[in-house]
C-alpha cells in the first residue's frame, strides 16, 4: 500500500510515545499550548520540518480533548487521514488560530519515543526560526533580517502535498545528491542504492506505519564527507530507501541553524 508523500515522511521521521520517556538528542523540542473547546493543555512537542502538517497522537487527543472516533474529520489523498482543527496553538510566543492537525496512532506503533504533538510545516512556514542545538531548543527569528552566517539556499520539494518540504542540492564526491532537511529524522540517510564508501552492519531501532518499534540490522557508512553549496561537512549515514537522502538538525557540525522560510535560506551560525 502506497502512502502520500507527506504522510510517509511524517511516519518515517516521527517516533513517538504517550509519555515522553526517552529523549532523542537529534530531535528539537518546544513547549506548546493547545486549545480546543474548553480544554487547554501544555505539551512538549517535537519540531519537524519533514511533516507538512502538525500531528497529534490519537490516544493523547482522546485523553486530553475527549475526542471520539466520530468527532474526526476525514480527508483523503490516496489514503484517508483523520484530522482535527485546534481552536488555537501557542508556539514560541505566538498564538495561531484554527490549526489543522493530522491524527495518527503514533503511540501504538512507535512506543517509546518523542512527543504527543508535533509542530509541522503549516506552522513553521509562517516564519523564521533559530535552532539552538546546544540547548536543544527553538526560538523565533526576524524574518526580514539579512543572513550573516554561512547561507544555503533551498528549493521546496516539487509535490503539491508537501510544499513546505526543504530540498537541498549537494554532492558526495563527484556525485550529485538531493537531501531533504528533516528535523524529525533521527538518523541521516543516503539515497537508495547510493555508494558512499565501505559499510558496516549495525543494530538500530526502527518503526513505521505497519510495524511497531523493533531492532533491525542496518548498513551504516561512517564519516561521509558531503558538500552543500560551497560548504563541506562530515556525518555518518545509514542506507536509505528513497530517491533523496535525509539530513537532520545536527548534520552541520552541531552549529546553531536559522531557518528562514520566506527567504528560503538555511543559515549556519559557526561558533566563534
């Protein structure tokens, strides 16, 4: 069964749980406030540039907002997807109204990881954001400010259902590579069947829409040198299963990152 691109990205990149029992260093978190009807709740959320929309775990939605199955609105692309509309969402000091949220059984499939709520592209696309990787946090940034650090320009992924998805053009050696910049991705991944050098087999955790969290063998290439624009970086990559590779928030040496959706720039602030 094929899933729409946005849905697949969300499921592949977002491992979640009911109670935030495990902290993942490669993910960015933020406290948000959600309101629907008379209910208002604060929840630690993951910030995910790879999700086109905000996401709420179905169990959490039921527990917090007393939502029943017949309260969901169903919207379909090639697969029917449940969603709700929050009255408001407060994130990084700004309140957003009438926020569309996909409802997925995240806790049932992904067990031990990440938040009950995910900040997706329908919020992020409205501004500019500074990712403070040293403190694993995010803050709003002046969208009109001209970049002063190392600047990488991006293109939006050319699919109507994922217009917020950030695609970077890069190189590994002499080979051109497309990367999706996905802060919801736990691991960096190479494109499918891409040879970046010697691999080793390691055990890692994995989950998807069909299988609960489990351990699996995976091929890992260490210390891959890659180039985005005129800047060079080194990171470990797992073999991927899509035409594009994946870069997470920590792909650029752990430096602070400014993401400006209006300018379509990713600015890397190097430590002095």
